[in-house]
């Protein structure tokens, strides 16, 4: 089987970095559990970021996120300057706490003079701290500077009346192309607060007929230097030991992080072969998986990473040398990378010596 598509080969064009995990707000649904006293960027983060830019040659865009990247504007300015010096475009994701007036927008945006993109997060929970006026001021300041701006509105499904009012105000003041929607997900602090949709993952009705491949376009570096494949649902497992962990760019260095990425069989499997393939393999281990129906690829991935649940079955599959050899061979071709000969030889040796295999078909 040959797998090759743009979404696979482009992985790494974009990276995201939490320049801090602190935030002046404390939204009830926050996926990163941010608050005013959560950790700032660790010592060595900016050097690790610069090293990553230098060694990740296809990168063309960085997103500064958090926490709230504007919580420490001087530090944000340093990260922005490093990106600019490397010729990499940059953008931010912000909660817009700094949008009190046109003057305050001018003051904060001085930190990022070449900002290309901005995503403003808002919803019922943000607006307990930050008003619609703040959001609008920030959008206007971005428009004035030619920054590509979007407002991401997170909402429940169906929306309660209070959320519909927030949406109506956004629709009235934004251009249609400036508004995007995100479902309220039960991850991070939302779990403690009992917010977000809960559903039966073993219902016989699939939410998506096809799960596809991991949609990430590049890795996420946390404020402590830890690197994961994305800034999606698995971010809520940031303090947990998970199988999709590329290591720490500060303490282990960027070359080790890159090697970990290239050797992570689970990640290569979901990036190149995808979750439908994975579900088929799990169903061969246990026919009950035919009924397994997460909402989408990232929900599936979250289940595969969180302790307990399906994680152990996925680990069994990935430890099978025949499967690992297959995944790494296909991935090298799809990603356009040189195969790691030592790694492949190791799997081949395990197969020759008759190491027990799971019996799955590839
Ligand atoms: S603004 Fe964003 S980072 Fe800050 S607490 Fe709210 S959801 Fe979390
Ligand atoms: S949560 Fe998993 S599937 Fe989704 S983008 Fe991240 S690594 Fe990919």
C-alpha cells in the first residue's frame, strides 16, 4: 500500500508554542487549565524555540498561544523577533483581555509589529471576564494593520439562549468570513466544571463514517519545553505521561525531539494510515471495537492517549514488530523521509526470532 497526500507531507509547516501557560482570565472551560498563577515560559524556552525553527526546515508559520500570549508582552516580543529573524510568519491566539480601548490595543500590538494572523477566542465563558466591546476593539485594531483576523466562537450544541445572544452580537459586528465556530468540548477544566457534551462512545451509531488521518499540521511546544504532535484534544493531557510525547526541547534538545517523532509508531500510524485503519486493527484484536464510535479523529486520539481504556490495546498493536515494520516503511515513503535502517532492522530481527505477534492482518 502506498500512502501519499499533501496533508501528510506538509506536517511541520506550522508549529504552535505556548509562550506561557498563565492567563489573566480563568475560563471555566479552559483546555489548558490556565489561570493568573499557572506557569510562565520556562528558562531556555526561547532558545529551544529558536533551535526548533533552525532545524525544522519546512516551517513557514508559528502560532503563539498559551495561556494568554499577551499576558507577558515583553516575552512575546522576544519570541516574535526570533521568528522574524528566521523569516517565519507568526500569529497569535488571544482571549482579547487587552482590548479595553484603541489605545490599549496600540500598546499591546507594539510587541508584535509583524503579526500576520490573529485568532480571538470568545464565548459565554470568556465574556464573564472580557466584553464583546474588547473583542471588537481587537478585531478593529487587527483590520487596521492588515492582520488576517478570525473570531473563534465556542458553543454548545444546541446553543442555550445566552449563547445565541453572544453569537447574534458577533454576527452583527463581524464580517461573515471573520467568524468561525468551535464545539464546546469536555476536556481540561471543563471536565472538573461538568461543562460540555458527554456521550456514549460505544453507541452503535458512528459520529463520523470516516475518521481519516491525524489533522495536525505541526507540533506544539508547551511552556515547559515538552513537545506533543498538536495543540488539539491531547493538550488536556499535558501533565500526563502519554504515548504521543516527542520529549522536551529544553532538557533533551531538538535533535532528540525530532528522533522521537520519527520513531513514534503510534503517531506515524495515525498520521499516515489513519484512524479507520487503526479501528480495523483494533477490531481484529477485539470485535467489540466495531461498535466504538468517538466523535472524530481527535476524540479517538484522546482515548488512545489517556490512561486506561483503549490505550493498552493500541500499545499491544504498536509493540507488534510486523505492524511496526509496516507502519515505519509506509510512513517513510509518505513523509518523504529516509527510513531509519537501524530501527527497521531491529523490527526485522524481532520477527526472525519469533517474537509473539498479535496476529493482526496489515
Ligand atoms: S482566555 Fe483562553 S487560556 Fe485564558 S483561561 Fe480563558 S480559555 Fe484559558
Ligand atoms: S489530538 Fe491526535 S489526531 Fe488530533 S491533531 Fe492531535 S495528534 Fe492528531
